[in-house]
């Protein structure tokens, strides 16, 4: 079953193969032509692989060869951003890709899907800043509040993934960076409240598989 039509960056099952092929074509056409194109797009990778895993898990035909070509190129590009194979950014993308190959979706709801792809994207963004500027900053309150809401869902239904990808440490870092910015008091209070909500003890058991923890590198 497809996610809601309004889901941000949604890829329907009917357009999934053409979308992934377009991504591969763009990478192949630009990767060796421009230095900036050599950096991976972790948000896009996680999004595509998670959709591939979702549809494969539902019994739909997925062009795995295209996903493999994307991974074969991009998995080597993380190193230029100082992201190791133990870093949560790499792990989110790798696990999503592997799930697509195996036809076993690691998540089954929009909020958890968004939490994973957004955390991968932000982790890469901060690593790029560190590489290029020797410092990191973050200032997008609306994006952060959405991530906090989705992270709460991820923790509730997939606590192993929440731990594996170091969400607690990474959320604390993002909130600290955001609260260092000049923002309205009510916005700061909303962030602090949402942050505390994520870390409240959960009573609902995890529904996803057990996997090992990941390096914490934001």
C-alpha cells in the first residue's frame, strides 16, 4: 500500500523504477564531471532504498539492479565526507539498501520513514560543513520540530533502529545547535518540549528486528 499522496518526496509504486533510474542517470552523468556531484545525497539514497524495501516486501517488482548501481557508486563517496562505514549515516543507507535487496522492509510507517531519511541527510550535511568550514551550525526550527515528532514514532515502534542510529545523541546535538541560534522564545520552548517528549519512556514494544549499534558521529 502506497503512503499518502501528500507525503513529502513520496514515490509511488507505479513510478518507483523510473524514479530510481532517473537518479542513477543523474549520478552517472554528473559524478565525474563536477566535484560537488561526488558527494552522496544521503536523504535521497535512504528515501529510495526505503521505498524499494517497502514495495519489495509487499511483493511488487523492484528494479534491484538499478538500486545496486546507485549503491555501488555512492557507497564509495561517503569517505570524501569523512563518513566511515560505522557512522550512522552510512548505516541508515546501507541497511535500507540491504533491506531492498532482501525484500524486508525495516519500517512500515511514514513518520519512521521520514525520521530515517532526514537524520541521514542532516548527518551528512553537518559532516560536509565540518569538512568544508571546520565548524558546524544548524538553523531550521520547522524541520527540526518535524524530525522530533517523527523520531518519537520511530522510538515507539522501532526502538532498535532509534538506538542503532544514535538518535538520542544526534537529536541532542541538533537541538543544541538550533538553540544556539537567535530564535523566538516560544519556538525555543517548543523545541525543548518536543525534545523531552522524544525521550520519555515508551510502553509499546519495538516491532522491528534487533541489530547492532552504530558509531555516533554528528
